[in-house]
């Protein structure tokens, strides 16, 4: 059985935390980050967020509320209209973010191993080292023995594992994940959730995750932020009190159901 924090009583919901630097180590500081697209669409209200090292923060919110926009701003794929994004302790932001999308985006003519080697090729890692890192990383994501398989020979869940491995090889301090497990069936998604959590615990990266699944958000995160409709705004933050060492049994506990209920309630309020 998963360990529940002994102090668990009620669901802890707060206003968005804003920029409060407590005694934890901040990995990412967003101050007043807003986005108006060139066509005039205001996609994101001025937003504050501090992500601490090792945080698993999940954003849930209605379709079109600006979740992907926020991730793309953090990744440096979009420029904010207002505000600043800092990554204390990192030399530069771009390239330090591992961005994982809903689609695995694998190159169909390359084997799993050669797909995983792709970014190592880009940064100039020597061939033998590349191969070794790729094989080791495929093992970490549970794909030992599938190094020579082509994407068409893999299931959707396995393709997503290759995509994770391809990002993992660069050892990014952040994972930015935009509905990465939305296209797989529920059983596969649960297994991917457990395995990704284990990876985060062992590799020590921080994650910002976007999903439409409340139970996925609660299962994975230590913090869940609920956004409102356009222009997107952080409405509430729900603290998830479970230990980081979670397994799928957690999903059938009353405490898990209670927190999912609270997140759903705020989600509907903001829609
Ligand atoms: N390149 C763009 N140009 C203009 N408007 C855009 C652009 N990209 C997104 N938008 C608009 O910005 C708003 C936020 O979009 P975004 O993709 O961030 O939402 P989302 O929360 O990720 O939605 P979903 O849950 O459906 O993925 C939407 O109204 C969308 O139409
Ligand atoms: Mg989106």
C-alpha cells in the first residue's frame, strides 16, 4: 500500500502562491508573465509562479485557457508580452527544458535507439558514447530489448517511452509535459504515470505537467494549479499531501477521491 502522510486531514487549497521565496531552492521564477498573441488574443493574464527544485506541478484548466501557451513561454518557444522568466542556477534557459508533447514525434525511419540518440547527435556526443547512453536510457524507461525496433513496431505507450528517453538523455533539470499521456489507454497511462514518477524521484528533475485528467494530476503531483477560462489565470492551488513514493493502489483510497473531488470542483468553477 502507498504511504499516506500521517498528518492528512483535509484538502489544502490556497490562492496561487505567487512569488514567495521560502527556504526551498527555486528552480524557476515567473514574474508577471503574460501573453497577447499578435492577432490580439490575450491567452495568459500576468502570472506569477515559483517552482522549487524537485516540484511536480500540474496545471489543469478548461480547453483554450492558456496552458500550452504557458509551457511554451517557459521553454522559450514563445516570447512573453510582459514579465520575466528566470531559472536560478542555470546558465541559460533555452535547451535546458525537456519538452514532451502529446504526440511522440519519432522519426519513423530510425530505430528506437537511433531516435534516442538524436539529440546527442545534435550536441556532438561521440558515436560509441551515444549508443551506450541510448541503450541505458531505454532500459530506464522500460524498453530493454526494443533498441532495434522501429516506431511502427511499437505500441503508443512504448513510443511515448522512447520519446521520454530521447528527452532524458540530455538530463534536463526540467520536464515540461503537454498532455504527454493523453493518447494512450487508461491502463497504459497508469503504468506510464507510475514509471514517470519513479524516474522523477530517481533523476531529481522538476516537472510542469499539463493534463485534462484530474486523477492523473493528483496522482503525479505535489502541487496542482487550477486555471480559469480565457484569458487564462491561475485560480487555485491544491497541495497534494501524499508521499512521493506512490503506487497505483493510491487511486482507490478515500483520500485520493477527496482531493480529486476538490480539484474537479474548482475546475468547473473556473470553466
Ligand atoms: N499562435 C496563436 N495565435 C493566436 N492565438 C493563439 C495561438 N496559439 C494559441 N492561441 C489562443 O490562445 C488561447 C490559449 O491557447 P492554448 O493552446 O495555450 O490553450 P490550452 O489551455 O493549451 O488549450 P487545450 O487544453 O485545448 O490544449 C486560445 O484561445 C487559443 O486560441
Ligand atoms: Mg494545450
